[in-house]
């Protein structure tokens, strides 16, 4: 039997193909990052067409008839460990890609780029009419893709898209998890808000110069172990983490009236970046070295932002870095500073939300996007439905306020339907992981208070980061914590911290 590592083996040929795809993906990621950060507005059409062309080229390589034949042969070869997992991930990517015609890949790429670029100007202008015109085309193409995938999988349209972000997860699983969440979260939110109403909290007074905020962000990234030889931080309309493991690009956005938004954006995206920078280096360029799923990726960013950075021990070592940039003031006194960072106050903006009200933002989006993909509502129904759910879940009104309502997120502009649930799944995984870290490292609180985060990072490397996509999500979490996803750790975390 041919060795899997022989140049003549089918598996070896597949590795060569996926290495080539990874290199094209590298170029696409950096060009996409540049599009959202540095590119002048006049370059959008040409860049969109170039990226669409690249998407088509990658699709052609991945779905070529030869690739399909190679899988048939490779499945007969002797593989073990990472090689076997790599072949499974290769096959999953192939199966997902081969369903969708090249013309639809190109059309979706162009429509998404057009919608996202226009959104940057339309959101500040509160231009729902202009935005919805572009969004309709994105939704139309997304439904076409979802229908194709659903027919092949024997599933619903939405399940077929959710599977792209969270393999193996179904809408019925989300409905069950979120349904339970809705039975206790509103009451918890009310109790926390009432409790904190008795605790006065000063707000820092600005202005906070952008350069000082940037220096603060760099100091915190260094504290969190970001490798600056393999990444950088810039500014974009919506914070994100992009690039590739060897060259991770994160972004934030600044407001001189306050510094928390930019800082928490930095911490969140640094969590994503640390995961990327610590994926299995010997396997980079292969599917097995990619992040396990979107929810696992979000678990890392939310573990950094919520579990770690909003905890009292971390806030005590963060405070001097803030004072160094902005000077002393009453709001930065230790007790007040901790209260400020653990303040629960329902607001309109998802990315600025505290961790108690945040799931309501996600549930709202999930319910709307699921109905939209399934064809139960249309684009023009979104604003009224959004406002209805904001009133029901958070007691807030968004009538006529599209920019801070249904236009605030970037995800739908390029057809990323199925992504939103992974934020709250990620928060649940993060709570479960942090619970296990505490059990494994009894001195964790003391280590954090002393600014020694290495034990935490070492545990994450050994249990999550270095495994890439070797295991299924359930297996990865079970290996790390002893059980599959258990939402009770999330509830327990919120009650312990806020009540």
C-alpha cells in the first residue's frame, strides 16, 4: 500500500492542493483587510472584482474533478492522528464547496462587497432605504445558496448555513439553548440592574486622545501575549480579526469621548488573534490547522474580554496602564473602576453590551436572520421586527434609528447568515473553559492579580489552541473540560459575578 507521505500518494497530492488554496486564501485575507482599513473609497469596485475573481479561482481548484478522484483514493490509504483529521477536514471543505456553482460564488462575492462598502457611508447617514436595496440582493443570493445546501443535506435552509460556521449544530439545538436562556436571563438582568442602581458609579471624563488610546491598546496587547512580529492593529468601521496565523490583523475604532469601546474591542480581537497565532504551526496551510469552529473562535475572544478582562483581578492590573495614559481622576479609583467595568445597562449597540444583556442582542439577530433565510419575512420587515424584539428583550426603542438598530452590524452585508448564534455559544464555551482552568490552576486568581497570565495561556494552548481542527467541537470541549457544552456554567458565572 502506498505511504500517505509518498509524493505519489493521493493524500500527498491533496495536501499540495490545499497548500495552494491556503496561499490564495492568504492573499484574499490581506486584500480584504486592506479593503476595510487602508484602501481609498475609489478602489472598491476594482478590489471587489479582484477578490471575486480570486474566490472563483479557489472554488475551481477545490471542486476540480481531479480533487474528487483524489479523495476516493486517499480514503484507502493508511493515515493516523493529524493526517486522518486533516483528510476529514479537506473532505468537509470539498463537500461544502462542490455544491455551489461558480457563478453563484462570484455573484455573492460581488454583491457582498458592494453592500458592505456602501454600508460604511449608509450607516452613519441612517440610510435604511439605500442599504436595504443592496441587502435584498445579498439575501436573494444567500437563499439560493441555502436552498442548494439544504436539498443536499436534507435539512432546513438555515441549518445548512449554520453548519458552515458550527459544523454539526442545528437550529433546533440553538432553539433549545436559547429557549432555556430566555427563561432566566430577563429576571437576572432586572435583578442586576436593580442591585447596581444602589451602587453609584462615576464615568471617566475625557477627552481621551486617540494616540493615547492607541498606546494603551498596544500595552494591553503586550500584556495579553500578542506577537507583534506576526501581527498588527489598525482602525476600521467595525472591529475585526483577519489576516492569517503568520500575519494576524486586528482592528478597533476610537472615540475621544470615551476609551472603553476601543479598549474592549482590542481585548476581544486579541483573544481571536492569540488563538490564530497558536494554531498548530507544523500544519499551517492545511485544513486541520484552522480554527475548529466559529463558536470556539468566539469562545477565545470572549474568554479574554469577559471572563478575564472584566474580572476584578485583571482590572486591578489594567488600571495602572490606563492611568499612565490618561492620568488620575476619581472615576479611575479602584472600586469605582471595577464597578464601571462590571456595569450592566441595556443599550442599543451589541458590541458595546455588557455580558448580561449581550445574549439578548444575539437572540434577537438569530431569530430575525433565521426567519429571513427561511423566507418567512422579507428585508423590509426587519426594522419593525427589530424594534419589537428590542422592546421585548431589552426595553429599548429603535423606531427610525436604523444606524443604531438593524444597520449596526457588518455580518449581513456579505451574507454571513448563521454567524450570530456563535457569539452566545462562544460565551457559554468560554464560561465552561474558564471554570475548568480555575479547577486545574488553583492559584489562577493570584497569578492574574500579579500580572502573570502565562499559566492561563499555557492551559489554553494545551487544551484548545494547539489542536486546531483535529477534533470535533464536542470532542475538543469534552477533552478540555470533561463534558460537552453545558450552559449551566454560563448562568453560574453571571450569577456569581453580578449577584
